[in-house]
C-alpha cells in the first residue's frame, strides 16, 4: 500500500519526536502492509515554518538512517501546507516539497482549519491550479464547515482537487461525526485516497490497514484497495 500522508520525519512538527520513534513508526507501517511511505511535514506559518531546503537535508539523513536500520520501505518527501496567503510566496520561490505530478500539475497536501474555511479559499485554489499546482484536500471529513456546507467542498472537487480521508476517521478515533462524514464521502465515490496521517505510536499510530479494512466493508475490496494503491501511485 501507499500512504501519502504522515508525520514520521523526526523533530520537524507535531509528529515523531525522536529518531527511534520515527523508525518504530516505519516498522509499524511495514507490518501493516505499507510499501511506500510519503513523509509530509507540516508547513504552517506561525507554527511550523519548515523550509524546503532544510526538509530535503533532513529527509536525506533520515533515508540513510532507515537504510542502516534495514527497514524495507520506499520513502518520499512531500508536505502538508496550511492554507493561507503565504502559499503564493512559497509557489513563487518553488518552496513547496511536492509529492509528484498528476495530469501535469505538482501535487501537495493542503490543510484547512478544523472549524472554518478562509474567505477567498476558492480563489487561492484556482490560482494554485493555474500555476500548475494541484492541492490534495486532506481530512475534509474533520472540517466542520465542509460538513455543514458541503457545497464549499464541492467547489474544490469541481476544480479537480482530490480528497484524502484519514484511516482513523473510518475507525472512529475522531468521533462519530467524522466517521459518518468519511463514510458518506466514500460511499459517494468522492475520495481519491485513504491515508494514515500518523503522528506517533499510540493515539495517532500508522494504521492504514485498519482504515482500509473499514473502507472495504463499505465499498468493497477492489475500490478500497484502489484508494491505497492505484490512485495514490498516480498522485505521487
């Protein structure tokens, strides 16, 4: 399986704090069937002001440490960027670590606040797409505005933005509302990927396999597997 969303790169955000924790998280991911793990540190102005050059250096060091530990998993570097006007400067400076390319556009994870969506969000996303960046909208099932006003999310999917839901939402970790929202998006066929969004070894552990099992009960094995294999492989 391919996990396109994780906070395993150690010491850069609210994910893995130490190398040992990061390596153990990777081992857990491997045990759960993950063959490619994308590392997507937060880029969030005022909180996690990570820089592309520094993240690339840290990733190269971590790759060597993973090889030394003999953990058999493919690693890629990406990012989870918090929506805000700062993104325009990041694009101008080519400062967003991207997952890959999809239909000729660079892909990255775009995060919205938990409760609301900023004014003009659709214009910013349209601007990104015109600049050949395709935002993957992460965990929309946990955003209260998208749930209350689904047309605001529809605006983004109409532009072609893929949706990624969290495995733990499908298992109930984030509560009944998030679970129901995630299930609804799945059943409507609007989800492009399921990912772990793992942060640690306990409450936010690598659990992609559990999310896939829950998805299979709703949409069948073939469709569920495509959300952690075929479609993510195109996005990265």
